[in-house]
C-alpha cells in the first residue's frame, strides 16, 4: 500500500497556507507523531501532543499556523488552518487510489431472479443472490456474497460489503453503506407463551433504512412485527449492534459498538449510545440525549439527557454517587467511631423492675 | 407490501364476535393506534391505550368485547375476545401471503458432495455448500449461501436463512429456525497456557440443537470440547448471543439479545436471560430463573431465582440497595450532622497524666 | 461420530504409567464423570471431583497416579501423571480422525481474479471469492464462502472457516485461525460532525493479524483510519468481540467473548479481557493486566492491574466496596439508631433570646 505522495501534491491537497523545510522523500505512509518514521506523513491534530513534534521522524508533518517549532533536516512542515481536517483530505485522496470505483455490471456467477430490476449502472459482484422482484437502483454496489431477498429495495448509490443479508421487502434509501455480515430484516424476537411453550408471533413488518445511513459489520436489525423498524437519515451504527423489532431510530444518531435497543423503543434525533449500552423496550429517548458506555436505560428520557450507569441516572448524580461509593469504608468507620463515642445506654428503668 | 384485506376477510380470520360500523377501504397495512392512518388495521391490545382509540384513523380496529366507544365514519370495530391474539391471527395470514412456502429442489448453483443425503422435499437454495456425509431431512429449507459441514444433520422442517454455518457433525432437530449469519459449531475457546503461550485444546465435541428452537441472526454457539453443547427443545435465542462450549441450555428458555453464557454452565428449563446478561462458566441455573438485563452471574442459582445487577443478587435486595445508594449523599450528611453534635472528645483522663 | 478407541490405543496415546482393570468395550465417546456411560472415556481432572469416580459408568477413566480407588467390573483405570493433559492428547488424536487434513487445490466454483497468487498447496473451497492481487500462501485453507479482498494477504497455514471476510490490503500472518463470520478490515467508525450531520472520515489503514492468532466466530476487527490495527502474535480472541480502528493488541492476550475495545487503545502483552468487558478509546493497558467480566475501563492501567466493575477499580477494593454496599441497610439503621440516641438539640441559647 504505497502512497508515493510528493510534498507538492500534499500541499495542494490540503490547501497549505505555507510549507516550511523540504524533504527528498516521497510520503509512503501515514502515522501518529509517536510512531511515524522517515517516509511517513504525520500531523499535530491536538496541541496537547505538540511536545512530540520535535522528536517526530516523519518526512512531512501537518502543523497549525501558530505552531512555533521548526522542521528538522529533510523534513517539511505543512502549515494549515486545521491539521485534522487536512489529514482528512489526504485520507480521502488516498482512499480514491486504494479503493477504485467499482465497475458496473453483473458478475456471471451471481444468481439473479428474472423479475429482479437491476439498474445498468449498478455493480453486482460475484456470488450474490438477488431474489424475485428485488430492485437495485443506480450506482449501487454489492461487492460479493450479498443476499437480497424477495421484493427488497436497494437505493441509489448503496454500498453493500460481503455477506450482507437484506431480507424480504426491506428497503434501503440512497447511499446506505452496510459492512460485512450486516443482517437487515431478520425476524423480530416475539413469542406468546402458553403453558410454558413459546409460540412464534408472525413478524410481517419490514425494515426501512433511510438515506446516508452507515451500518457496521455483523450488526443486526430485525424486521417489525408489523409496520416498520426505522433507521433515520444520516444515522451511523457501529459493529455488532442489535436493533430489535419496531424500534424507531431518529436521524443523525450515533450507536456505538455492541449497544442494543429492545423492541419498540424510539430514539429522537442526534441521540448517542455509548459502547455496550442497553435500552429496554417501549421507551422514548429525547433528541440529543447521550447514554454512557455500558449504561442501562429502563425508563424514558427527556431531550438532552446525559446519563450513565445501570440503571442509568444523570451523569452528575452518577459521578457524585460513585465518589461516595468509593468512600463507603470511610463512612462506615465514621459511624463506628460515633458508636464508640455514644455507646448504647442500658434502659435507665431496667434496674427498677423486679 | 399491500395486504388488501377486506373487512369480511378480517372478520373471518379473527373469528369476530361482532362487527360495528363499516369501511369502504381495503386494509393495506397494520399500525399501532397512534400511528395508524386510513387504510390501516389497528388494535386495542391493552386497555391502558383505550384513550387513543377515538382519535385513531385506522379503517379497522380490533377491540375487546367490553370496549365502550363507537367507530367513526368509514371505520369498523371488529369485536373479539382478545385483540392481541386476533392481531396474531391476522399477522399469520399475512405471513402466508408475504412469505410463500419455498418450492423443494436443489438450486443448480449449490455445491453438494456426492455423499450428502438430501430429502427430495427439502429446498437447497442458490450457492449453498453441503459437505460430505451431511444429511438434510424432509421439508428443510436452506435459503441461500448456507454452509453445512461434513456429517452435520439438518432435521425435518428446519429453516436456515442466508449465511448460516453449521459446522462438522453438529445436529439440528426438527423445525429449527436459524436466522442469517448464525454459526453452530465453531470451536470452543479453550487453551492451555505454558510459559505465557496459549496452546489450543482440540475441540472434538458437537452442538445438538433440539426441536423447535429458534436462533437469531449472528448468534454463535460453540462446539463442545468433548461430548456436546446442548440447546434444549423449544428454547428461543435472540440475535448476537454467545453460547460457549459444553453449555447445556434446558428446554423452553428465552435468551435475549447480546446475552452470553460461558463454558460448561447449565441452564434448567424456562430460564430467561435479559439482554446483555452474562453468565460465568461452570454454573448451574435452576428452572424458571430470570436474570435481569445486563446482569452478571458468578454463582449458581436455585430454581425460580429472580436476580439483577453485577454481581447479581435477588431483585428485591437489588432494588432496596439501589434506593439506599441513591440516598448516599443524605446518609453522608446525616453522619456529618451527628459528628457536629458529638465532637470527638479529648481523652477525659488526659489532664490527669503528668 | 464413533471414536472406537481400544484400551490399548488409549494407553499408548496418553503414555499411560499403568493400566488397572480391563474393558471389553471400545471407547465410542468422551464424557464428564457425572455423565459418562458404558462405552465412554472419562477423566478425573481435578481431585475435588474424586467422589464421582466410584459411581462413574465410563468404560475407561483417566486417573492420577495417586488416586486410591479401584475400577469396577468391565472398567479400566488408565493411570497418568496429568489426566487433563492426557485427555488433551486423546482429543488431539480424535480431532485428526474427525477433521481430516483438507486436500489442496482450488474448487471450480470459486471466483478468483487472474492476478491473485495462490500457492499450489493451499485449499480454496467452494464459492470463495479472491480479488485482484490477493496472496494466499502455502497450506492455507479457505473452507467455503470466504471473501478475500484486493491485495489482502493470507499467510502460510491459515485456516479460514465459512463466511469470513478479509477486506482490502489486510494481512494475516502464519497459522491464523478465523472462525465463521469473522470480519477483518471493515471501516473504522469515524465521523466528523458539522452542524449535526456526520461526515465519514476515510479509513485508509489496514489490519495486521500476526502469527498464531485465533479469532472466534462473528468477531469484527476494523481497519485503521491510517496505519494499522494490530493483533499481536499468539493472541486468542473469542466470539462476537469488537476491536475498533487503530487498536493495538499485544502478543499472547486473551479476549473473551463479547468484549470490546474502542479506537486507538493499546493492550500490552498477556492482557486478559473477561467476557463483555469494555474499554474506552485511547487508553494504554499494561502487560499482564486482567479486566473482570463486564468491567468498564475508562482510564489507562499500569502493568499487572487486576480490575473489576464499571468504572473499574482494583479487584480488592471492588470486592470490599461490594461487601459494604450489601451492608447499606445495616449502615442506614445504625445511623438512624445514633440519631435516636442523640436527638437534634434545641439551640441552647434560644431561650435567652428575646
């Protein structure tokens, strides 16, 4: 994976304000300040790391305009308004070279039902299966081993990696990205129990994933019992997340890895779930709320809640209680000391009794 | 996904006691009371929601016999003994139409070892792989991209969705349903560590999944080190659950999403694991026990235990302690107040000493 | 799965010190002392179970040299220095018979890019996809349905089970074992948020998995934003584990099922994560540290830390605090009793005021 970027090209890509120093090396890799070696590009994204710059061996370092140091020999500083953003521009340029745009067409090994409608600008990779009545819109890419069930719809510009399953009737909007192993539309987990035996409730709803959603590898999103499970526009979901039937996730949410949402819970917009957080069913979580990692939510939350713990509580309360929790040995000792100072008295009337 | 159900058909399907009002609309969807629109079927499954009925725009509403309201214009109430059960009947009828019975036969793209025994009523979908000596019994359905390893057995009427892996020698009973990405029979996680290096212990047991079990998408069940990992009859397992080697899960258990069971632990019958609950290895969990969501179980539990928390404790104790935990600031203040009232005294004998 | 092992063969395989008694049965299975039946092999791996031996019906039992009992009729005791190790030897011999070495060659149904380099001793099973420029080294086994992306490298002797995805440019060392559904190299979860809209940051790094690593089914390991996500030599990872972008896992670590590591965190060597443990991002965890099951780590830890709880703390502190937590009702009662003994006094000066 050789990048072979010249200092000049880098300067153009990041719209450099100025370049200080020079290097004979082409940039072949990207690394953090502490790990970069000759030939690497690095960046000072956060001023708290600026003490690492003088010892950094990178051939090129993206630094903010006000960084005061000077490059070492055979090293260039590329001065930019925002080094993190500049790094992002470099990464995008690199991505275009590393991951060339797939070529449209249907691989001959794919198994496609005669009634499926596949736009001629879509790419259907090897060993995909597309069932009856499914629709694949313009520019969609199904890399390989993708399963698209009966009457499912894959919107314009979607990108589905290997081993993705889209079950019957489910619908993806535009520019949805699904990573390997994602399952959209497995049956909701619903049973009615009669005399200790669990009878499956038919799950006849669908999943609707709106535009610009991204879903991480091996995440599972169940179809609704009826109507739809919804993932709102622009929401980003990490790996190994569980979303149960009839959940409604609002737009622009962030669901970090291994979090889970039980059935019928509704998230507003811009909600953030930390890693491994769990939400009980039938709750309403207000816009802009944040649930800390491993938090357990068993009641609905108003907008802009910021909670942590199991069961969760407002973060300030949770932090204060945790401090007191850690002081329990001290509190216990204080009570013991008070008990010593104030011994239990004999009943003063005891002696008077016969 | 148009249902196009007439009021008359609905009445028949749910065995209506009576029908009140009428609608010119065919029912095209199913929705909750608060979300239903003209053309939808809705239902009053829980009397606590009855205030939502008058404003509900559904064309048909399933209501209990004793519900006192009247339908609006162009709306029908279908009166039944149990609206939730009636909805279940509708969903089953819809499911039959949406998900037609697969047609038996082997897709030409499937790769099947000459020695595999496949019942002629089974359906082997596109791009499945069936290895040496595997057995697929009557009526089993392998949708697509399913892998069945050497000498594995898939029982009568099983339904395996895309990307399921059944590893060597594992056995599924009758009518087992596995959703996409389920792995049955990956190696147990067992190593012997010598001088800091982990050496793999051969895992030569199997997984046995009994009749009527359902397993959610991307759940993993490891093969035993020896003998078998067992999932008992009628147990239902949600998505992304982990079941380690040699675990024995009794019949009719419910394992909610993202729960995990470490090696050799045994669950009795009718045990319920809440979402994200975790059980340590080598435990015995008695019949009918319930583990709350995110609970952590590190000791065996007698039958009918109901526990919560990490490490878990009986739910009543856990709730009481949590109340006291939230009152720690108050308790701390009370101790401080007592200390003010009873200052540490000088040793009364101190003055007498020389 | 018949083993059909004679007593003589077993004695040879475990290098028996002596054999006591005899059995006419061939050994057909392996079972624990409490579950073994006639025809089984069992073993006394831990002296705490020795009371189970006299009632055990196994035809052959591996016992330590100093075990004092005698076999029953038609039963043999195989005396060995270490029965657990001896069982391991038996399991390895059984494994060789149950899981024969795959035969090298490329299955005709596999889809392989002309530029991919596949060693002639490798086995590429049915319906695998190998993209442009990928390299598959000597003796590697891709069972079936495996996806290997552009320019990825699969090292010598690797063993990849069904439905594994290795994304572009990622690299596996030698003898790496990946179980079904593992995803190596899905995009890291990184966005920059502008006015509430999350914009994807290009993820142009790779994943490097060093020699002798084993990864459990449906585990996900994301590619780095830049440079590499690293899994160190000899590390063993269980099922459904999440490893985020730019994480560095040292050699010989053990990551138990459903644990998760957020972005850029670094683990030293021989770190153990308990099941469902979660680590925040950008932390450093010292060599030999152990994180208890369900533990939540939000700060870096020095070498040989042993922590538990959320947020985690040293295990001794955590256990002591938990004891005090369970005694909160008692502490509360003691404070109430002190308050009774020392009622709040009227201000002694109150009467003197006008």
